[in-house]
C-alpha cells in the first residue's frame, strides 16, 4: 500500500423512513411561495379547506347585495326594471343580482372579476350577462394605464386581444400600483391556513389512533415449571377468548373475559397526553377572520358570553361593504347604460343600494319609541305654554 493511498471506507447505510407523514389533502398549501399575481387555485383550496373563510366570503356577498337603478326617462324605467329582474345570468340564474353575486365571488376569491355582456343576433337586445374564469383572461397594457385590453388564448395557443372589448367587464379588487389584476381577499392567508390544517390533521390522526382504543394483553407465566411448559398454549387461549369478548362487544352484547394466572391488560396510548389545540386554533382563526372584517360571533364563534355588535363594529363593517359596492357600481352602470342606449333612451343612470342594517332591530324600535315619547312631551309643554300665555 502506498504512503499516500487513501483507505477504503464503507458507504454509510441509507436511512429509510417508511412512516406516513399524514399530510392533509390540500397539497397546494404546502411549500407555497407568493407569486406576483397570486395563485387562483391556491385561494380556492383555502375556501374549500377552511369552512369559516368560505362562510365569511358568502356573508360579505349577501350583505353587499340589493341594488336598484334609476334612469332619467320615465318610459324606460319600467323596461329597465324588468330587464334587471329577468336577464339571463347563465346556469339557470336570472336577474342582475345573480350575476353580481357570482361576479363579486370571483373578485373576492381571485382578486378580479371578469364578465361579458352577450347581445342577441340582431344586436338590439342584451340576451345574457355571463361571468368568466379569471384564469383564462390576461391584460395587455398600452402606452398609459388608461389603455388596456383583455386577452385570451386563441386556438393556436397565442395570447390575442379578445374581440368586442366594449362588451367585456373587468373589475380588479383593491388593485396595486404595479399590477392591474388586483389582489385576493385571501392573499395573506396561505401561511396560517397551512398551520391550521396541520393542527387539524394531527388531531384527526391522534383520534384515529387513540380514540379507537387498542389493548395490550400480557400473560406472565409463574415460577412453576408447568406454567412455563404450557405458556404458549395458554397465551393462544387467552388471545382467542379476548378476541371473542371484543367481537361480542361489536355485536351489542357484553361478555366477560376470564383468565387464570398473572394477566395484565393495558390500554395502548392511555398515558400519552394529546396537545391542547384550542389556543393555537383560536389565534389562527382570529387572524383569518380579521382579514374578512366580520365580527366572529356572526360566524358562529362564541368566544365570549357577552359578545354583541357594537356601534363601532357596525360602522366599520358598513364602510367595508360600501367600499365593495363602489367597486361594483361601474359594472352596473355600464350594463344599464348599454341597455338604455340600445332602446333609444337617455343613458344617464343613478345606482342606488339598499340600506345596510346591522343593528339590533329591537334596540332601534325602542330608540324610536323613546324619541316619539320625548316629542310628545315637548308638544304637550308647548301647548301648556301657549295656554298660559
């Protein structure tokens, strides 16, 4: 062997772990890296994985609804109202409100809403209002931010501007200065959602392992030589009797287990303590719900026995819904202006939303009663002063 010849070393043994990690089924939430435009499939997985987030978005959509449009022409108002109630919205839906619900759902989840005004063959009537898939639409900006076109993939696979841009509807949700696509309401949730799903997955696995109780039956032969000789036969007999007793329990009957000798029965995993998940789950849910702007008790979370909507919470939620409505108003105006223009009416319209009522109706009625009582007392005092004067 040479002086500088290296000694042969054995290769280290490979460490193979066959244990299942127990990953949750929403794989898009693992290893998430925030992208510039966001991942629409990721946001939809969040809604599917966390029911309370899905419920919060649906409540925002319902609270935002309720729109009426007024035009200047009295003759066109009746036809416009009929159009807003009966226009085809696709998939068995009718009315402008059905279209706006789907459109707003796409805005909150994907960060942008895409729609289309469909004309009839004679191009004299609006036949339908349809929502599109935001994943299929790209934006091509022009020389200035005021110039942009909605593009889609052609049959050749090229990104080309869609025809009839005047019939397309596009609304970004809270757009940023460097991106025209808008941002999703769920943009800040993937990290916390991944932790929440890991906790739920671990809780499920622990209940699967420890909830379905498993027993360890140990037979200890005595010092007698006879016990040692018949140890195997006795252990097999104990196993058969224990299996029969467990099977009888499944059938609804109670069967006692009788054994001779030193037999020890223990519950596997009974000594292990399951981690308390209430505090971390609540901390994560507080962060998720805070992003939606909805008070927790409106989503069924009773974190405090005295929770109720305060005036400040109602004002904040009203301002949040009003901001969402401001984003939808241009879409409503474009649809109604086009209908009025096709029918030869004045195209100027005014969008009116229903009042947002979040206060307790009983308290409002009691306050109105007090005001009326105070007003009646004032009138009585005025009459008395007039009679004395």
